[in-house]
DNA sequence: AAACCCGGATGACAACTGTCACATCGCTTT
DNA sequence: AAAGCGATGTGACAGTTGTCATCCGGGTTT
C-alpha cells in the first residue's frame, strides 16, 4: 500500500513539527517534506510532487492563499488544504477561489486533519461546516469603506476629533458614521463594534 | 524507567493534538492529559498530578499565566512551561513571577519542546535567551492587578457600569482605576491604553 | 424637471468618560 | 496609639460619545 504523501507548510516551527508528528502517527500518511513559508513550500512541492499540501494562511514570503493559486497552476495533481486559525468568511472565499480543496480550522479536533487529508486525496472537498454556516449567516460585509476607515481608527483609540482631522471630515460626521457602524454590528459602543468587525474579518 | 508525565493545555484543538503527538514520539515522555483551557487544565492537573504542565498563555476561561500561579500554589510538585506565540517581555516577566520554570516560543524548532520538558523536569529553568535579554532592559509592568482586570474588560468594549457590576465595585471606582491606568501608560483614553498594554504584554 | 439617493454636515440632548479632590476603612509600620 | 498606606467610594465638573431629526448639494432615475 502506498502512503499518501503530504507536504506541510507552517511558519511557527514548533507547530510545524507538531503537525508533522501528528500526521506521521497515521499508518497511511507520510510527511514527505516541511516548509516554513509559502515560497519554500512551492519549491518543495515542485521537487516532491506531494499528493496533498497542508498549509497555513498567514506566512512570510508567500501566503497560503497565493500558494494555493500557484500550486493549482503548476502542480494540478497536488491538492491543497488550508489549515488556519482564522474563521473569516473572506478567507474561506478566497481560498476556494484559489482552488483549495479543503479549509480546516486549527480549532477543530486534531483527528480531523488526517480525515481531511484522506477525503481530499479521494477527490472530495472538505470545508469546515461551522465556518461555512457562519459565512452564510454572518452574511456579507455590511460596512461601507468610510465606516471601515473610521471604525479602524476608532479601534486604535483615536477620538472622533482626531479621526475627523485625519480624514478631513467634520467631527459630527465621524460620530454619525460610528453610530451607523455600531448599529449595523449590533454593538453598544465603538470599541465593541471594532472588536466584532475584526473577529469577522471586516476590518 | 518511569516516563515524564506531561499535561498539555492549548486552546486550539488541532495544535493541542499535534503537540501531544509530538511529545508522544519521545520514548521518555508521556502525555497524561490534555486541556482546552486554563480551568480545565487546573482540574486535570489536580487529578493527574503531572510532572510537567506545558501551557499556552492566551486561552479562554483562565490564561496560562493565572494557571501557572494557581498550579504553583496548589500543586508545587508540578512544574510549568509556558509555550506561546508571543515574544513579549511583559509576558515573560509575569510568567516567571507566577512561578513558571520555562518560557518557550512557538517559533522555535519542535525538537526544543522535548528538551525543555526534560530540563525542567531535572530542576533547571528554560527561558528563550533572546527574549530574556529583551525583558531585561524593558521596564516593569506598571499595572496593578485591578487595573489589569479593568483595562482588559474596557478593551473588550464594556462600559464602566458593566465592569463595575461584574467586579462588584462602584462605577466611580472603575473610572478611577481607568484614569490611573491611562495616565500610567501615557494614553489619552481607555482604548489606547488597552492597546498599548496589550502590545507590551501587560494585558 | 421632479423625485430620489448618497455622502456629508449641523445642532441638540442624554449618556458615558476622564479627572480631581477628598472621604472611609482596614492593615502595617513606627 | 499615631501615622501611613492601599483599596475603594463619592461628588462634582468638563469633555467625549451615541442618537436622532433634519438639512444640503450633486448625481441618477423616471
């Protein structure tokens, strides 16, 4: 029986080693190489032609999303699984657009990783069900560009007056935008609004 | 030969499982239990009396730092190793104050984890050398425990009134603590204060 | 052209926030 | 015992924030 060859890419060395150890405990899976960033992963993928590439998103040199797109183009026989901390609908969409076959969260039980590898290897897609749901009912980004700019600055601790000056708007207008953003997000003040927006990947 | 009994606490389930798998590959180390947050870790530590507790810092319910302090008090025979993403001097300092025997970054090669476990088990301390240097010349944490509690909640977007209720203090007292924290940090409002404190690892 | 929508502005008002001076109260230090 | 200290509370005051109704001017739609 031939083992499924997996390449793992992850920038935190400790986590990379741990994920590799986790996959190696499976009898039908072998980790053929490890990469500490996207560029390295692309090189190693070319060399090893793995069946599956498991990759983080936020990495130096090249993000997992770019990596996925490159791999689809150059190594169509290698299937990509995104493994990330971020349950952001925006990331999920971009990952799928980039041709990723799986999107898995680091929050999920570790047993699911090997499962996902097997399923994707069989040609199935694996998308975190909670995230898919959340992406569905958290809906699209409700913030306008102005609201985003302003909420971002408010989240840094800037006052309405400072933001007004920075954006060449009146202070009252800033307050209006913030009020609108707070109400859209169901928050009770600017800080909570910023926190919620960040959590959903809208900031 | 008796294996070193290790309890691992980490809120990202996938990483938790992977770290456990990593440690299990060592012949002289056994993972006796796993916890998904600080409170669970404390309970399990009481039950299993592990030799070593490897814990993340940022976790729900109870942070790794609080956990370290509790463990020192209740289970002095268990030694704590902090394993975290954050190279923040303030975290290191607080970890050591809380009685942690090791402070390791997730950036480091995965082989160092087992090493650290062995060394700490032998009674040595293991602290990331770069971080130790940085911690030396950055100032001490200026915040009191109360200020930290309150600033933390303020940073989540809670109002003075909500925080007062939560901590059974008067609203005026909350405002006083926040005012003090803002002035200590040289910020101009609670949001900026929280941001600064977080960046330095004081929250 | 009339009707509408959009980004932006205004003013008023209540609520919340930040500051400060000053109490209390219990616990140490002298 | 007196003094000092730290944690907490109070009251007052000014400044900031959140909400709302309304207004204005420039494009679009009809």
